[in-house]
C-alpha cells in the first residue's frame, strides 16, 4: 500500500506534466476567441480559435514543433484537447436538448430533414469526387451543411480519423456560408412572400450553425414583429442536432469497414462505436426528464461550447497552412453547392407536404 500510493502520485504528476502545457495553450487561445464569439456571434468562437491557432503556429516555431521547454511539450496536450475534450464537448451539448420539443417539431420537420440530409450527402459525395477533394474533408463539409455546422464537424472528425487540415477547411467553409445566410435568407424569404412557419422551417433546416439560425430568424421576427419564427426555427435547428447520433454511428461503421479492406484486419463494432454519442443522448434524457434547473443546463451547455472552442484552437495549432491553401477554392465550391441544394430541397419538400 505504502509503495503503491507514491507510484500513483508520480504517475499523476507525469500525466499533468505531459498534458498541461498543451491544454493551457489551447485555453489561452480559446478565452479571447470565446469573447469574440459573444461579441460577434455570426463569426463565432470556433472560427476565431482556429485562426488564432494557425497564426500562432506560423509565427512561434516552438509551437509548430510541439516544444515548450526542456522536458515539456505542447503536442500531447494539444492532441488531447483536439480529440478527448472535443468528444466531451459533444456530451455536454446534450444538456441543451429537450425531447418534448423534439417530438413536437419532429412530425413537421422529419421529412424535410430526411430529404435535406440525403441531398447534402449525395452532392458532397459526387461533387467531392469531381473536385478531387480528400474524402474526409468532403464528409465533414457534407455533415456540417446537413446537420449543425461546427458541432457536427466536431462530432464527426474523431470518428472518421479526420486530419486537422480537413477540420479547418470544413469549419472555415461552413463559417463563410453561415455569414451569407444571415443576410440572404431573410431577404429571399420576404421576396418569396413566405409566412412565419415556412421561413422558420427553412432557416432551421437549411442554415448550418445555431448562431446563424438565430440571427437570421431574429431578423425575420424583427421585420414581422412576431417572435414565433425565432422560437420555431431554433427548435427545428436543435432537433437537427440529434442527427449527430445516427450519422456518427453510420460513419464509424463505414470507416472501420474501409480500414478493414485496406489493412486486412478484422472489424470490431465495440472499437468503432462512438460511445460519446450515447453519453450525449443520456445528457439529453437527463435534461428532459430529471428536472434540471435551467441555470444548470445552461452552464453545462455553455461549458460544452467552450470546450469546442478549445478543441478548434488545438486544431488550428495542428493545421498545416500550406496544405490547407493548396486546395484553393474547391472546398468553398463544394460547401456552396451543398448549401444551395439543401436550401432548395427544404423549400421543395415543404411545398410538396403543405400544398
């Protein structure tokens, strides 16, 4: 017993020494990025964190080399943040979900979501091949467009073993069209004489990130003088977030089968299963049925969002900017095509169901 305790203590110190510099660096980057996201929600903390991380790794050679001081290194902590803390962030986002709201909106939005998901993935798959983009970058852009922007990309990246450059490309692409959507969607909605319900469904199913859905639908509500669109669009958007669970599961199985073909090793369902999505669902169930105070749910959810910003800082630090630039405008062309298709399909399906 007296021998085991010192060994455990030394092991803990070793772990702290290994991970703390990189985690502290990501925290230092994420903090100003988080406040930028609060001040400018359309830009958001995740994109700011990626940019800061890339810039730091470019101008401070020790960071790019993963070094901190003799016997200390950034690399392990940055890797831990970009993988493990990223998964933890998705779990915490589950405390934002309420299954009663999901069920109330689900009957109206289910078919719209099914068709928009299908359209986004088909467009990403075929156009990605035409543009000769890396498969993981194509998948992340498709998932980010169809589900929920940076959160979906964050959930999918570790499942498909995406490189940090792929994540940076996908988040940056999604960010561009988030900004465009905030200004374009309300203008197009008024030009097409949409009612509140139609616009709310359109914004909730065709705009990528929650902050942009809120911004666009708030603009619409300010124009009409009725907040019902803002509330409805936000619930639809949060309902889309639940699709993280089945999509990551399908991608995990597909990725494992692909690796089996390439390497010849056997398939293990237990190893590929994205267990963090189960915890995400448990968190949503707790929030729905355990009667958590709203303040507690809010703190847990905001903590999850902050961890995403930290993870994006880590991804920025690990991004090879030369490789990122080498793909040019192809990710933007893919993201724009997926976004336009999703927006069009959402309107077409709504028209077919309601008229």
